[in-house]
């Protein structure tokens, strides 16, 4: 019973893991604290790991890729149809595990630290511009 595919539902402090073997039988269903994630995956043989794409998913993807795992990020809207029952972290992890194996699934490229920093800078600038316009301030540059 070697784990071949893992779905992980990310949260603030407790992450839910759902792992299956080559036959699709559930091997692991467990909750991990943030500090337990890297040691857990370090003990696993190389496998396919799926996560929903979000800000922290890129960090965890880089961490798990450094351990040799094949990590794939998916847009949350594409994972939602695979949730079979009520929305819980455990059910989300199972849906992620199933969705990552689908041949028609679209994946999000893992961003580097520099790419994430540049995107954060752009989002911050856009927010400041919106706030300035909402406050009634005008562009200080002369009109041409």
C-alpha cells in the first residue's frame, strides 16, 4: 500500500490530508498542524500532491516540490464539482485528491517568491489608487 496521490486542504492552522494508493483505496485521512506538514511529506515516497490554488498554496507547493513531490495547484472552482457531500475540510481534501488525477483538469503554475512579491506590490498599488479616488483626490499629474 504505497501512497500515490495526496489531496491537501489548506487552512490557517490545521491542514486536512487525504491519500490514496494506486488502486484508489484510501490509505491516510488525517489532520496535520502547520509544523507537521513538512515532516509528514518528507517521510512519504515521491507522489502526486494536489492543492487548491491560493496565496499560501504557492509557498507549500515550493516546500513539497523541494522534497521531490509532483505538486499541482487547481483553481477552487474546478475542484468544487468533486465534493460529494457537505463541505468540510476532510471532504474538500478527498475532492482535491480525486480532482488532481483527472486528465481534463487545468492547473495553475506555481509562482516563485519573486513573482508573488511583484503581484502583492501591484495589488497594494491598485488598492491605494482606489482609496485615493474614493476619497475624492484627483491625479496630481497635469493633464496633457
